[in-house]
C-alpha cells in the first residue's frame, strides 16, 4: 500500500483528491495545509505568482519529506501536491494533507512538511507586481 502521494503539476490542484488519498477509517484526524496566492507582500500589490521547478529533483525531495514524515510522526498517509506555472490571486499552489489516528501527529507532520518543502525543494516563485517582478525563494 502506498502511504505517500507527491505531485507537481501545471493543472489546478484538487483538495478533495488529497483528502481522499489520506482518508482512512483508522484515522481520527486529517490536517490540511492549503497555500493560496495572496494579493500583497511587503506592502506591494501582487498581480500573480509564477512557480518553476526542477521537477526530477523536486519530486525526489518531496518524496524524501513524505518518507521522513511517515517515520518521524505517527501518521498513516501524506499527500504533498505543488502547482507550477502562472497562478492568479486566490489560486492554490500547494496542498499538504496528512492523516493520523490522533490529531497532534497530523498537525505536526503537516507543519514539518510545508516548512521543509519551502527550505529544501527546488521550486521557485516569481512575484509579479503592478510595477515589475522579483524572484523569491532563490534556494536551495
């Protein structure tokens, strides 16, 4: 049985797909993190975000995060999905879903996954403003 689902896509992410993957009758808690494109950053109006990824390495790193979460926390399943391409305000660039018997493990694993993804996965974000654009998250 597959306990992790990682995905990078240019298609619209689907929260229900992530929920359905992790849902299980043995789990009393499902934690979902849904990242959304907001309309401002550092007092500047954002018009859209453009995400790029080095997909082979990004998928490998996302799988590593999922595998570590499965061993580090008492969770049942985890889904990590990330979108690439241009995303408008309100769009969803990232979804993380985690199921566990008890809520605390799901919350902790979900937080671990998003924090680690932002630190280690080669996905880059270009913020577009009314007066220009800038790359952010220029690591790893």
